[in-house]
C-alpha cells in the first residue's frame, strides 16, 4: 500500500491536569514524536499483537468537554489523598490501571514472542511503554527480566503516553543501548483499555 508511512504522536496532558493534582502531575509529561516507517529503515519490524477492551474507559478519563458530557462548573471534590477530582480534569484510578497492566502485559508478551518465533531469553532489550517507575519495576520483576535488558527513560520526560515508545527507542539508539543485530521487544498498555506489542530486529 505504501513504501513509507509517517507516524505522528503527540500528547499535551498538562492541559488536563488540575494544578493541585499532585498524584498525576508527577507522572505525565507533554511530548511528541515523528516516526518514519519504510522498507529501508534501521530495523526489521516483526509481527504484531494488539487488542482493545472498553471496560476500563472510566478508569482514566477526562469526562467533560465533549458533546455528551458538557463542561461542568464547581464540581471539584477531593480524594483521600487530597488530590482534586473534577470531570473537567484527568481522573485516573491508579489501582485499577495497575491491575490491568500486570494482568494483561505478560500474556501480550507471550503472544508477541510466539508470533515471532522467539523466546524471552532471545530478546536483547525490552523497550516498553514508559508509564512510571513503579509499574516498570513490577512488570520487570513479574516477567523475570534482567535490569540491564529493561530500558527506562521516563525520569527525563515522564509518561508522554502515545509517544513513550518512539521517544524511548530514539533515546536507546542515541545512548548505544540498541546495537546492530539486537532483537528489541516493545509492548504498551493504553487507556480504554488497549494494548499492543511488536518485535524489531536492528
């Protein structure tokens, strides 16, 4: 269908974070990436695995502002940690997001490995969605991945949502973490819920 595809991702979550939301403000960062996918690229893209399930829609949402939910006024409340809850700003049920991630990602990893005829020990570097340090550590330990094979760069820019993997891949290339001949596994979980994964041969 095409020899080259330009994939653009951009997130400005800061627009949807309440100034007093100390929980979410410490996690998210604004970011964007432009990725050129083509036949003459720097890595061979393997087989994908992906899916979606709308049951988690209420667990990470900005409810107001669309046609169905008009912008609300004066609905500000606070949770048990002192973080504001308002339909005009991001609401995240962190516990449910964590449970979904830890339940879904191991199966996704297995699916991607099977589709590409690989085992976990064949992977040279894991470049996953850069959610936050807590989730990253739990994922790595649960999958028994060595720390040196699990790439993280969220400390520099936070969770940039759809741009985390393109940014992390570029960072890993820049600092030499990805070398020629490496097999790199990337998986991501998203709001909604959604998930996807792929293996790349550099």
